[in-house]
C-alpha cells in the first residue's frame, strides 16, 4: 500500500501536535556547525538555509535568500536576502547575520563548510538585504549553489558574536527564523518545537507543535506508529523487514519520496596498502564477485538501485550514464585473480582478507556477511570483523587496519562537497569519510584539481563525468548500490515529501487532518 | 540493633576501595577499546584532520595516557566528574536526570519480582507435587526462559497496541498529564517495563522459595509442628515459608546489580531514559567520565540495596550480623 505524497484535495487544517519518532539525540544540534541529516531532522524547522532543494525550475527554492548569482571570474557571489524576517527572539534578520555565519561558522567550524568555503575572504553587506561573498581564489558558483541547502544554515549574529561559538548555549536552545521555535529538550525523552506566530507566510506553519520522541528501539517505533502515539517515522526507522506488515495496518502509509536529494551509497572500501589489493585486477575481480541485484533484492528488499559509480543516477547535473558497472561475473573474477598471480592454494583459497562492515546501517552489516560469501566463491577467504562506530572509524580512517570495509558515503548534491575527497590523495590520516585507502593516482588528482577550480558549470560537469570514468577504470573503491530512505506515517499527516530532502527541510506546509 | 549498626559500618568501610576499583576499571575498559570519544563523534558527523585535533584538545584527549589517567583520578578525587564528552553536558546533571527513572524502574521490577515470585513460590511450596504446584512451576520455568526484550515487545503489542491500556513507551504523557495527575500518569508508564524487567526474577524467586519450602517440609521442626496438631496454614507460614524466604532475600540482594545493568534492553524498548541506556551511550561514545559516574552511582545503589537486604535478613534470622564482623 504505497501511497503518493502530497495533499488530497482538502484545505489544510491549522493546529495539532505532530509526534515524530527520533532514533537519537545529536550531541550538537546546531546545523550551521554540524551539517548532518541527524541534526537537520530536528533543527531545519528552526534554523533556515539560504535556499532549499526543489523539484521545480532550477532545482532550488528560496528560503532566506530570494536570488543568487555568481561572477564570471568565480571571485564573488551575490545573494539577495528576504526582507522583513525576524529571529525568534524578535530581532531583525539581515545581511550581517549571513556574513557572520559564513565567515565565522561555515568557513571556520562547519564539518563540510571548512572545505567549500575555504577561500572565502570577506562578505560585503552594502545593505541589510544584500550579501556579497568575496573569494581569494576562483570558487565555482555551481558548487556554492549546490551547497546552499545543506551548508548555509544562518545563525543570529547577536547571540554568537564574541562568544565561544562551539560552546554557545544557543546550540542547545536554537534561535532561528524558521516556521517553528525551539521550545524544550528533555534529554532521553523528546524535543518539542512550537509554532512561530511571527513566521513570514500568513497562516503557516499549520502545526501547533512538533514533538520528536526519542525511540531508540526500531521495533518500538513500529508499535508507536500502530498505536498512533507517533504519526511519522523517517529515515527508514521502521526496519525494512517490518514494512510489509506495517503497511497493511489501516491508517498507515509508506512513502518512498522525499529523499532524492539525500542519497547514500553502499561501497566496498579497499585498502591499497595491502599488496594484492593495489592490483586493479584484484579489485575488479572483487567487483565481479558481487551481484548487485542480489544486494538490492535481498539486503534492501528492492528499496535501492545498483550503482555505476560515485555520482548517483538522479543527479542529472553530473551523472555519467555511459559508465558501465563491472557486472556479476564470477568466472571473469576467477580468471582475473589467476592472471594477477593468485592461484588457488590449499582448500581452494587464494588469499585471506578482513572485512570491516561499518556499523551505521543494518544493510552495511548485512553487506559484510554477503561479501564474505561472495568472495569465498572466487577463492578469497574473508573474515568479518564487527566493530562499533568509534572502533570502526579508528580502524579504517586512522590506523588503516583493514583490507576491505563496507561504507556508506553520502552524496551531497555536488561531487565537490564530500565525494571527490574519497579519491584525492595526500590527505592526513584521521580524516573520516575520505581517501584513507592508500589510493594515489596523479591522473585522478590532476582531474579533481581541474574540476575543483573550474568556474564554468558545463566544463565542471564534464570534468566530473570524466572523474566517474576514471573511477570506473581504476576502481579504487567499489560502488555496489545507491539507496535512500522510506517514511512511514499515519495518513492523517498531509503534505509529506514535498521536496527532494523533505525530512531535513522546514515542514511549514505539513498538517494533520482531524 | 547492635548487629544492624555493625553491618552498616562494615559496608561503608568496604565501599571506598570498591568505588576506586570500579572507577579504574571504567577508565581501563574504555582505554582498551579501540577508538576514542572523538572517533565516536566523527563517525556521526565527519570533519577534517584539523577539526579532529581541535576537538581532542578541547576534550582533553590530546594528552598522553598517564596525563589522562591523572586528570581522570583528579576529577574523581575532587568529586567533580566534569563534562561528558559524548553528550557535552556536565556528568552530574546527566546522571541526576536519569537516576530517578532507573530507581523507579528498579523498584517497579523488584516489586513485580518479589510480589509475583513470593506468591507463586508460596502457592507451589504449600503443597509440593500437587496439580497447582505442577502448573505454577511450569509457568515459572516458561517465564524464566523468556528473553526480556521479547517479553517487552509482546507486552507492548498486546497491552499498548491492541488493547490500548498502556502507552507504548516513555515515562510521561508529553504535553501535560492526563486526568488523574502526574503520579498516575507515571505509574501507567511504569507498568509494562516493570513487568518486562521483573518477570524473569519473579520466576527465579518463585523457584528458590519453592525449593526451600520443599526442603523445609521434611525438617524435624515441621514434623514436630504436625505432630503437635498445628493447622497446616500456620505451619506453611511460620515453619516452612519463613526460613525459605532467607535465600530469596539473599538472591534479591545479589540481583540488584543485574537489575541496574539488565535494564538496558527494557529501557531501550520502552524508551525509558535511564542509567542502562546511558551506560550504553557512554561506552559507544568512549566517554570515560560519564561511564565512571554511572558505575559509581550504580555501585552506591547496589551497596545501599545490599545493606537494606542485610538489615532485613537480620530481622528474619537474628543470628545474622551477630556472629561475623
């Protein structure tokens, strides 16, 4: 019973409290400091970015900025800002807030902004509704544009200036401009947001409040939905295996839309420091040993697609459709391993490897088990090493104590934000979700360098398509599937999934039918 | 009374080294685990090398091992546990928030365990070998074999989802207590988790009590009571059940610790923000100060609970507390 998103021809009703299942509480709830989906899930209703992703037009819809343009030389970008907007404490919002956020927070402190805004030199504010970003080196406007939804949450300058930003109490009791005000956090229990009566759009938001109940157990999420004690669970909080049962419950709908802009990729990370794995034939053989269709059908129960590389298929700006996947071909895998000088020895095995599945998702763990079996079929004896988050991060990204790892990097709307870093060489140890694989290719580095400096959108897209071709040729990491998430909601909740990153957007048009 | 005082004094004196050992164990365990608090945090958010270095410096993780151990012990000695690395809040505040929930849940579970356990045990042990005993003993065995996460989910599905008698989880109704007041609201939230956590112990207590009673029936003083023509009901209570309760109380004291620790699963299923879940978060977050705080607190709870059990035992059996010390 898959239901389409959106309104069903009824006029929106004002009022009501929406109860949402949350699986955890971020250590830091400030989206300008920590641009991550766990933070946005709660904070994006309170603190707004300059623009949000959209299915219409050029892919963006205005939030705090109403228009944006980049200079031809890539040295500046101009943002027109919305006027008449006030912070939740009543102070007016203006270009000074944007300048402060960009220079002091995104550029210096934000997990993703430190790279994208590295060359930001100054932000001019000729009037309260204009912010002009000046860069010391050409910065592609295409990259800035694509970064607007996730990397540009604006903070109130008057609460942060002159303080220790990382330790500011406003990181817990957020003050923003969005449709909901931060009301209360009871640790371990819930976050409560309440309607912002001074919100700029008349009549909105429709909901009186949103309560995020912390429900760490996934089976309990399904029970709470069934009992109508929560009306919404996002990010596949209900286990895929329970979906068929829960979708049959009257009043509950499963909504696959609303995550197009939040794609995760299931990949096999390869440690090139291991002599055998530095040989591209061995990596290709491993890729041939994996059946992506089995992964999609058995691990994701159909809620994923086979991947052909580091850019997901939905991204028309950058995706190279002509890149072929290695394809499931165990005979070819065996031949390649023979060719690479790894004959079958005692017991039919060629070499022993350790697989470290990331503990982030049940699918990454299951992929570890599947890969072990798939490799055994081509004569690779693999052991699965299960770690928790801290141990996994340390082993793969700092001490490099692994042979293969199962990872799930996030694609963030532009290869320049968090994808190229998986292929660039020369990064220090200890940078998570980066090339800690020992892969170093002068050709790849040169290509990525050109793309990073390219200020022409068409040229830049073409360079990133070349990057996908090179990635497919070298195969430093093996992309298996791309996946996003499912929302399970009561059908009383309306206007779900209205944009490509709905779960992490503002919800000013969501409403509850009586 | 003198015996009771002696028990209190002895327990307090032995608490200090216990607490020190527990704190050192917490530190050593997290040191032995691969990855630190920054790795645990970066796993959630990512960040470049400079970011990780700044965070390590901020959290005091950049020092050498002896330096960190000294800082840790210094904090303990000054009874100031400082900030939790995983939650970025003072450890004392976090524990003060969670401890009452765990104590309530423990009390509820102990109530279920003692009430149900003693009831089943008495009814079985009153006539061992009878039909009622066979039925109840089998029931107790089944209860003992049930994993508590499974029991928790079954209770939720039946009593919260199907019948709607109780909430599916949490510790209060969010947005103000319903008619009946906050206390009744809290009680309604406590019923299912208490049963889920206490049922296994109830079965264990019932079996222990029954076994003790079976043994007592063949004791000389019981046969003498028979011979004197005392009524069976009086014999069951005074001569059979009372001595058999001693091992049950000892068992209760022994299991207070597992009640604190064993509540992780039940707290997770019922979304109860208690110490069990917090301990899990402290370990996955590699948060030595928070874990030490939790263990210290749990140690104190266990020590106090054992003290209460010893005092109760001294009442049940006056020989206890006189001889040793």
